[in-house]
C-alpha cells in the first residue's frame, strides 16, 4: 500500500512538473536566415523569446536574422556592437505565457551617444576615436592571430565570458574587451575567446 501511495505521489509530481513547463515557439535560423517554426517545452526558470540580429554598414541593412526559443531572463536584453562604419543590433522580446513568442522581435534602432569613447580602426589607422551608443559600455578589439582587425564599442552581453549560446557573436575571431574610455589598446586588453558569426541558438 505504501508502494502504491508512493507511485501515485510520483505520478502527481511528474504531472505537475509537465503542466508547469512553459511551451514556446522555436525557430532556429539556418545560414540563409530562414527557419521552420516548431513548439518546445522549455526548462524551468526560462521565458519564451524572440530574437533579432540586424547588421548595418554605411546606413544600409546587410543582415536581418530572426529566431525564437527559450531564454533565461539575463538573455532578454538589447545589445549592440559598433565598429563605426558597421554596427550590429541584437534585440530580444521575452514573455512568460505558453506560446507567447509568436511575433518577431522588433527591429532595433541605433541609440544616441552615451558619452563613452573607444578607439576604432579606419583602414590601417586604429587611433581614431568612436562615440559609443546606448548601452555600449565596453571597448573591444577583434584580432586574428597577432593582427588587430577592428576596434569599437560593445554592450556588456557581447563581452560577457558567460555569454549565452543564443548569441555567439559577430566574427570568427578573438574578441578583447575592456572598460574605461579609450582602453582598447593592444597592451591593456582582457582577452575573451568568443566565436562571432551571427548565429542564433547554436
């Protein structure tokens, strides 16, 4: 009788857990940016999310990728990476009811300058200064081997060493981040190894 009671309690516990699991739309884009939408039971302590990554250069939009999945609360933020001539905006929209992420995340907009300055590269000259925008609170350099290729500003999420797998970055290179105005000089950087390839939900 005790075994039957234990089995009943276990069944009720499993039913309650499954009933509480949040169901979200999942849409993981391929290299072309398209995806097939499905539904997914999300882990506890996550939300439903729609994410959008848009890249701009010279005022023209080059990339616009949309995806959907489950996300932790700390992933539900706006972030950007700014190299001066090129900028990438990451916009997420999160919600907490079943299948609430049916809509695409809104397109981000380039924010106004926040007062922070970082070095940027114009051609081979990496001593030019760049005004950071919005929540871009870090200076970055992207390097391949010993050669620094680009410098600019980035939001904390881009630089975080605990960066979510949903946002793996913007160029297959080594990214160096630092805080403080004009701190992104070669000798003073904290190296953070990151894959950056505009891939959502890898």
